[in-house]
C-alpha cells in the first residue's frame, strides 16, 4: 500500500501544475538566460578584441608615419627599421617584427627567434590583400595571440612589412572573469525566478488541492465543508463559488429529503384510508349498503387522489429529464378557467371558503395545451383553498392587457414568508409542511406556463394572503377559429 501511495505521489507530481511550470516556463527562461549569457560573452570578447585591434592599428599608423618621413628609404630603411624594432616603446604590450622580402621575420622587439612566412598566416593574408593588411587570431606555440601584418608604406627591396603580435592570455582572463560574473548574475536571476515562481505556483496549487479535496467531500455527500478565502483574486472567487455551490447543494439536499418525507406521508395517508375501509368492508354485513357505499366512495376518492399525485410526480420527472412536451391547439382560457373554478366550488363551500369569480363575456384564445393549462389552474386554485382557513375568500379574475391574458388568483390565506417567496417555485421546495401536498405542483405549473411563453409570479404577505398572477400571450383569432373554439 505504501509503495502504491509512493507511485501515486510520483505520478501526481509528474502531472501537477508545478511540474508543468518547471518544464515549460523554467526551460524557456533557462534557454533565454543561456542565450543572453552567450551573447554577453561574445559582446565582451568582441569589445576587448576590438580594443586590442584598435591599439595595434593606432601603433601601426604612428610607425608608418615615421617610415614615410625617411628621406632615402632604399639605403637607410633597414637601419631605421632595426632601430624602431629594438627601441620599440610598447614592447611590454606587443611584439614588433620586421619582415624581409623572403617572408622571414629578421628581427623582433622581444629578441625571440623570428618566425617564417609559414608560421605567419597574417603576413600571407596581407600580401594577398588589397588593403595591405592581414590579421590572425589563434594559437601558436600553445599561446593564443592576435597578429596583424601591415605592408610598409614605401617600397624597399629588403623589407616588406611590419608585424604586430599581442598575447591574448590576459585579455581572455578578463573575459573569463566577466563571463563568470555574468554566469553568477544569470544563475541568481534564474534562482530568483525559480523561488518566486515556486511560491506563486504553490499559492495556486494549495487552494486548488483544497478545492479538489472539498469537491471530493461533496461528491461523498458532505455538503457542510467550506473553503477559506485567503486572497481577493480569481482563486478567492472560485472558493466563494464552491462555497455557494455547497450551500445550494445542502439546501437542495434538505429540500429533497423533505420532499421525500412529504411525498411518503402524502402517499401513506390515502393508502391507509384505502386499506382501512377495505378491511371494514370485508368485515361488514352484506346488507349494510350505506357503509358499503360510504367506504367505496372514500376508496374511490383516495384512489383518485393517489392517481393525481402519481401523475404530478410523473410530470415532474418528465420536466427534469426534458421530456415535458405540449400538445398545442387554440384554447379559450376563459372556458378552461371557468371549468376549473366550477370544479372547486363545492369543495370551497364545504371548507367555508368564499370563491368569487365572474365569468367575462370576452374570449381569450391562446395557442396551448388544454389539459396542461387546466392543470395549472387546478393547482393554483387547490393551493389557494388549501392554504386558506375558514372563513376565507379566494378571488379569481381574468383580464386582457395589450395582447396578453392575465389571470389572477388572490386568497386570504396564511401567506408566504419573505424568505420562502423566491423558493416556492423551486423543485422539492415546500414552504409550509403543515399543509398537505408534495411541494412540486407549483414548480410543474411554472414550467407549463413558461413553455407557453408566459410567466407565473407570486406576491404575498405573511398572514394576509397570496396573489398568483399568470400572464399568457394571446393568439390572433379570426371569426372562423373563434366559432370552432366555441363549438
């Protein structure tokens, strides 16, 4: 198990943000710093070598001026060159050699054995150059040098050029010191970027891991976990979003549990009544017609109630799965609303609720599903009566407003608490658990109204009553269609 965790840890690190950052960002930064380091070293080398080259050319120009001032180059030039070489003032900085017509360095300022033409590629280059100058940078005799040969400015049968040689050992030492300094600076920059980047990545990775752990806890059913917001940035916003999601999930879970409990209770009540009256009928005498009639009536009523509940649950299931469809046709809302009110007239009278409704003379035609719209009206009227206590009043009205049919159902019931008003149309939510019902009828009604292109709004004051307003777009009608609806 420990080995498995170890392998998992290696795999997690390999696929982590930190590892990807190290391979992507740091590799680019490292390559960039190496390129900058190389460019700096080459620039310094070019600068130092250029300085040496300029010094040689400056010395060459001075000596050439002195040679041009010789009055008789053919006879006195050898002696003058020998004097210039032996008394060369910059012998500590460079070596000066006089080269004869055969390509042999006859004498040098350092006193070392003169070189031959084969050992002087710069001299050969000068002889073939149009400018009369040749340069060589390389290693001769185990030492790196810069050698520049310059042809004499005057013709002479014995001597052809002066050669200047500078050792680059000290120059290369200075370049190496500069390169080391650049290397240390680049390393410090890389280390600083690595440390700051590591801190930044960790500041992202830690909250992400916490969010991941919290999400796994939520997946396991624990909706009480919360994340601590540490920064006011995108990570902080993500933590707030996860906390809000956890709160919503907890609320939904509680509503679902209450919904299951409510539905279970609602199903148990009619089933208990059906079972009780079934047993009563089995034990009653055959000639007891009144008891049998009463029992069968209750059984039929509770069965219808069960059927309505099951149909409501099926509608809710279809709504959740996206299979909730409408069979549309021209429908007269006035006729459907009137029929729905008549269905509740007897019940309202029996429960001591005054049901006020005046059927209007106009026709309000919409393109909709007749059965679904009646289901909405029945649900709203059922809630209005159910949540009203005797003596109460339910007022129903329909009006036409700018191409829209507006149905209002106002009751004098217990009302809805302000904190529940925005939630009563939510799935699983039931504002008052003391009243019968599954708590999903209003959610289904709201879905039906929206599918018809309308809206369902609630306005309520706790203890005074609730007003439900349904707005549906009217369908333009001609006389033939109106007659067909009335028929």
